[in-house]
């Protein structure tokens, strides 16, 4: 597959994920707006959402380029194993990002009028 075709596949994959990416950007903006009230929670949310956005972009590249390189280097016989490993890594990284986001949901927030200290 040509590089231009693979780059088109990356662009198509990112465009398919555009609603999710826009929601992530909106949530990051909301977290930034709440920064003064809950800086620890906001930071955790921003980190988790940045991980999810980065994950989307990185794996668009991985799925566009890696299978072709694997088929050239090791042949199609090992393709299933490589795709299984990539899928495992993909889902593991999503789980980590969601765990960080869930941590933000259950973080202790100070009572109204108290300031939050980041430890």
C-alpha cells in the first residue's frame, strides 16, 4: 500500500472519530473553566482526556502502518498474532485512560468555600 493511501486511511479514521475528539475538547474546556474551584480534579480530567485524544491519533497511525510492515517483514502467517497484540495494547491503554477519568469522578472535593490543595 502506498504511503499516500495509508495517510488517507489515517485521515479517514480521525474524521470518523471527530465527534469523540470534539467532545473531548469540550470536556477539557469545561475542566479548565472549573480549574479554580477544583484544580486537582480538573488536572486529572485533563490528563485522562488528553490520553484518550492522543490514543485516538496514535492508533490511527498504528492501524494504518503496522499491518503492512508486519506482512512484509514476517509474512501473513504472523499477522493475526500481531493484530491481537495491537488490540490488547489498544484496549489496555483505553482502560488506563478511563481509570484515570474514573479517579477524577471519585476524588475528594473540598466543601464550598474551602480551597483544594494538591498533594
